[in-house]
């Protein structure tokens, strides 16, 4: 066990050391199930998925590995730009790898939150890396959004 | 000064009592400047404001007082429903008072975060109440979104 330094905890009134909990909570503890579609999915079907699942962004895969992210903002921008939503595939408007900010199950919630704030993104795909034929590929195993961070904040604050 | 109970703080390595900070931080300490439009603003102009300011929702006022909230999701839904974005005003699609979840400058960040999570909204207008002719009216003085909460989480966690 790591030595506790910097404070002494009398442990008698239910106050937890939240500073430690902020640092200990892992991405795997708070991640959500992502909505995942194929690159060939039309903008229309992508938007329908967004509404049915009530999420702000969806992840795009090809052959099972992450290739892109599409957000409400991307969809809105495409429509405003006059794109034909029944014909254009999400692959055409998504933010594409390697320009996606990723997180991993073992990272801390704090590290994920820092990435969200610094890169100004709504969510991070939680991925597991695989090396196949010398190439790095990423399996999507979850999603961390500002909602997960706000929920954790509420949980810690309520203790 | 309030007595500190439940823990002893050695005070020598910069670890702050974050549990207390979570409860002490006020909405007024972390609020953002909201984007505000008039009820007559067209959906098109509302969407342009959303993109120019890069926000997820905008607030609607009439005679200086809050009447509605419109989000990216509302705009996307209206367009999908075939609305004529150059003709329809935001007043027609917005979530209208009294169905808006509000927060106040003196509320804590934790209280605001709880409202965001429990009501599943993206942001809360920060308002000041005025009673005029026996009616409650609300001046918009800020905005609290999940981004503000995530930013506070990062700030507290980094200490």
C-alpha cells in the first residue's frame, strides 16, 4: 500500500479524502456504453442513432476498429452546408484517426477530464490498443463524456 | 471561523481539503458568459450564433427576461422535421419557461451539477429573480454547463 502523506485522517465522521478519490477513480469505473456505427452509415441514420440513444456523439468503426467520431455539431454543420443526408456517409464528415483524442481503461478520470478540457472535445473513445501487422489499431470499449465527469463530481461532492 | 472536524490537516504539502472546496465553490465563481438572442431570431441566425460562439445552447429573452433555451439538439431536430430555418423563429422550438431548470449565483457548483445530472440538461441559465407586477421574472447573468463542472473537477483534482 502507498504511504499516505500530507494529512492525518481521524476517520470518524464519514468525510472521505476526496482528493485521493479524484486521483484514484479510473476511466473503467465511470465509462458509458458508446453508440457505434459503420463508415457507410448515412448522415440520416447517424442522426437517428444520435436521437434514439440520446447521445452527443457517435463513434465510427471499420472492420471493428475505430476510424472516426461524429458529433451533433458535425451533423448540424453538414446539413447547414447543404449535404444530402440520405446519401452522404458519416465517413465523409467525421473527425478521422489519428486526429481523435483517446483514453484508456486504466487512465484516471482526472486524466480523461484534462484531455476533454484541453482539447475542447465533448467525449473521448475509451480504447484498447492492438498491434496488427505493425500498425496500431484501436478497439472501442467505452466512452467518457463531460456527463460522466459531472456525474463523478456529484458523487464525490455528495459524500 | 468554522471549526474543522473529522480530519487533521498537516498543511505542509499543498494538499487541500477538496471535499470542502467542492462544497464551497459557488456558481458565480465558475459561470460562463451566455449567448443570448431574441425570440424573433430565425433558426438560421440561432445556429450561426451557436457556431460563431462555439456553444451547445443559447438562451432566449423577451424584453430582457429569460423566456427560453435552445440547444444544438433542438436545432437538429427542427431541421430533420423539415422546418424552414430562414423563416421559423427560435421562439417556436425553444424549451419555454417555466420548464427551464435554473440556477442562481449563490448556489454551489455542486447544487448546479446535481441539477444538470438529475434533469439531464446540458446547461443551466444563471439568473437573478425580480418580482414585477406580482410576476416572477428572471434576468440572465450567466451560464453553467457540463464544461464548467468538468473544468472545476480538473482544477480541484490537479491541486
